């Protein structure tokens, strides 16, 4: 696939070279020339599934426009979320990010690092779900689209399962891609390069014909960058060092020189993608949109850690299609994604899978005066198999089977404008899952009151759930053998309850003056039924003369209660300067949490495995920060010059990894220090991150720029156990012809 992507890239770039002479000025909208009132009336669709002004949106929501993204200097879609209130963005390695909406990450604390993935937010590209159904979260580098493809990003903070289906528990992100402008030929793109061997390129060719009813776009993107360091964090030492200094916390063994897991230890990310889309607007009531593409990616990031360090490689090759039809109020979407992924490249465990993901959604709008009813049906079918790759021995793969998750749902949304000032919205949904084989009922009730043109009060109450994932339901992995004296078995559970959240929100949005807009949101949520697996040890008996350790997935009894508030202030004294400040303060509490007092260890006296011990507590969840936010300023002193500066801040976080407090620590540690309990804790200090970009238009909308990420070179990691950071300096050009 990588070879085919390279050939297609060459063809696209050759075609672009022939189109420059035919290009004319592109008729784009410059959001930085808008007044505050115009910005308030930007259209958003994600909140209520119909176009409305962002000011009237009934939920906590935001829009990031293409101009904001380009001017900010964000080098990836993930980094663009530093511009959004309520988002926690933490860089793990150069260009790879952990993204959360308000937190609720790494529950239960102290578990393996893949439990820190955000599996509670739904990410979509043009309405196509890109959720990682293997074990939850989003493999961001595997998205086929890149910065240049983005028209805008629409964001909902808070529960939205009743509107969008499972996984929309803490929020929804819909990345809306560009359509061709009303021109025969248009070209847009971006190329930049700089420190850490970073090279990023995005280009697209657009065409429009038949009185601008038919539009086509083909785009290609490429990104490669190195880590800021070749050192690794070692669980057993709590320090960074060369990979040959790493020590396995289970066996005490060291990593040998030339180990294939570390063959490309300098690489952070290598990705490429190609996309094509066709749009045909028959008339105001009928239109069709068809898109497709393919991607290839490799990322070195915190995900499926080894027993020596949290970093590992994951690879993906996939292709997709997406069709959207709108016919007189009837909306139909059919989408699919197919490919191969390896979530822990280079290990002896079989972590490679083939997958296919199909989605079908049908909705229709009924209008009865001030009441709109939108019933809908959806069907989702997901298949994973590791059988082609788990051939070394029985049980070597994580699944060792072809597995399927399916979901059929029906739902109804009602939107009633009771008076000129009062609007009431309700959404009800029922999901039928094959695993677990039971129905889930979710709902959302929203009310807005608009006492005047420039003020809006909103309230909502919702129940939302995450969907099932393959690893939780179907894991069947065996390590060791009776002959070796020990067997470790990891077992899925297809009868677990799905993680479910009840969320209450209050909000206010107001234009306080012609230059100042304020948005406030307060939220309270209780989330339960988190999945996890804990070890259970069966000691040897005459009938079973070996140690048998089970890790079985199950729901934990803990609940997570989160209370917080987010404020966002937009100040636009004129069209040249726009300043935005936003901050979130929150408390995240683990209730009825069975905290691990001692991990599974080998007793030094008897040399037998001992089960963990627990103590039920209620405590603050220290991995989710208690405050975070940012300040951005965009200044255009003259028509050709743009200056952007952004600052993000986040409070202290503490990460635990209980399994690295291992046998070696319990035996060797006390001999060195009686109080030594291992190094499975990392505290990320409160810190700020500063980014800046200066761009200058050299010809119409074509500009050159200098771009600085982490301008002051803070070396502190943003994510526990992840890489230390450095400044990233880039130079480049934006093309718009």
C-alpha cells in the first residue's frame, strides 16, 4: 500500500504542476475579517443535526475554522484542539497526542497505559465514525485526512449518545472536509519542514463545473518526524536512558542490543494519505456526496506498552468510502473502513489484525409548524480477525478468532420552538448490541431560553454509554505453559455492562458588547461500569502442578463523579485583533474504588505468586488535571502580515503503573531502601506551552511563514511515562491558487 500511495502522490503533484497556470484567485471566506456578530452566526450542524448559528447552539459547543487552524500553526489535526475550551491535549512523542474532553482518563488508575486512551469521545470525519473498535480510542495518525483537508471542526462537549450513538459519552468531534470552491481549477496546500527532521506536506486539486453543481477534490498528505530524543522511560528505574539500559519489570532481564522493537527508535511518526471526493447538488433539496481514500501510518507512542517501557510502535494500512445523500428531508449515509493494523509492532505477541467496519444511517425530517421530528435508524457491523497472523503457536494472538460486534438502533429527536424565546429538544435512542446481548436506552433533554438577541441560557440532562470493544469482549491470550511452571491467561468477557454516564449541564452564552462574547458552562457527571482486568492466582496443587494466573475483564465497582466549569471569552476590538481566553476547573473523584495496596507479587519466602490486596476508598483522581486552558491572540497589522501567539496551561497530574511495582522491586528494593516501593509513579508538573506563527502573503492568498511549537523549549513531559520534549521550529509556505 505504501508503494501505491507514493505513485498516486507523484501523479497528483505532476497534475498540480499543470494546473497553476489555469488557476485564478480562490473565493474563500476569511474568518479573521469578520466582526464579532458575524462570528456568532457561524453555522454549526453537529449540535442539533441541522444548520444553525453557533450562538443558538443548545449544547456546549465550539467551531474551529480552517483559517484559525492555519493561522495557529497547528501541524496536525490533534494539535488544533489546543484552540478549544474543555480539551486536554498532551504530547506523547513529537506529533503524537493524547486528546481528552474534560478527562475521565485512566480509570481505574494504575492499570496498563492503554486504559488511558480516550474511549469515551466519538470522532467523525464528515459524519463517518473513526472510533478504534479494537480496544477503544482514536488512532489519530491513521486518519487519511490532514490539515489542508479541513474546512472546519465542530465540537460538542458532553454526552451525546442519543444523537450520535455509542461512544459519544464525553463529547463529539466532527471533522468536516473542504469542498471545491466555485472555480474551474483551484489548488491549495501547505508544506513545512524543520527541526527533529520534520517534514509535512499537504496538497489538493479542486474543480467545479455544471454551474458549480458538480464539485471534485483530490488531496494528498505526507508527514514524517523524529522523536526529540532516542532515550526511553524505564519503568524499573523511573529515569530516561538508552534502550539497552531498560530492565524488564517481570523478569529482571535486560534488553539486548539490536532488539527489533527498537530498530527505529528515532522515529516518532511516518504517515501518508490520499483522499478524493465528488459532490453533486441537483437542487436545493437533492444533493449527493461520495468520498474515499487510503492511508498508511506508523507511530511511536504511548499505547500498548511492553514490560520495560511505555512506548511502542503501531502501524495501520486502510482505505475507506463514505456516501451521503440528502433527498427532500431524507438523509442516508453508508460508510465503510477496511484494513490491517498492528498495535504493538515488533513484539513476540500476535497484535496484528484485519478489520472491516460498516455503518448505515437513515434519517428523515418531519416538520409540523414549530415542531421538527427526526426519526432514524442505524446499523453498524464490525469484524476483526487475527487468524492470518497468529500462527506461531496456539493462543499467540490476542483474539485467536474472527470476532464480530454489531449494533442496530432506532431513535427519535424532537425540536420544538415553544415561543420566540423558549426552545425544547429531546432525543431518545435504543441500541441493540450482539455483545452484550441486551438493549441500552439513552436519552437527552435540552432547553434553551433566549431573553434577548444577545443572551442565551441553556440546560441539558443526558444518559450516554460507550459501545463494546473487541479486546474487552473477546480476548483469548495464553502465555507460558504447564511445562514451564506457570500459565498466564487473559480472558475477555462479553457479558460486561457498558460504561454509562449521566450528565447534567447548565450554560450561558452572551454578547456582552459589540467587542466581547462570553460562554460559560457548568457540568456534573457520574460515570460507572468502567472495564478492567485484575489478576487472580491459582497456586499449584497435585492435580495442577503449576501456577495459573487469570486476567479476566470485568466491570469495576468504582464510579467517577466529575464537577466542573468552563469559561471562554472572545474579545474582538476590531477585525485586525482577536483574543480568546478559556479555562476549565474541575474535580474528578473516584467513589468506591478498590485501590490496589500491593500488586501481584512473588513472595520472597515461599517463591509463590500472591494475589493483589485492595482497599476500598473514595479519592481524587489524580491523573485528570484540576485546571487547564489557554489564551490565543491573532493579530493582522496589515493585509499581508499575520501574527499568532498561543499559550496553553495545565495543572499537575500523577500517573501510576501498578504492574511495574514488580517482584524485582519487592525483593531487590527493600535490600537497597526499606521504603522503596518501585518506580511506577510519574508526576507531571503544572506547566505552560507556548506556540507562535508569523506568516506573510507574498502573492494573493499564498504565504510564507515561520512556525514555533513549544517556543521556549520546555523539556518536561506532558504525559506520564512519555517522551521529554523540545522546541520544534519550522519554515514553510501555504498555497492557495
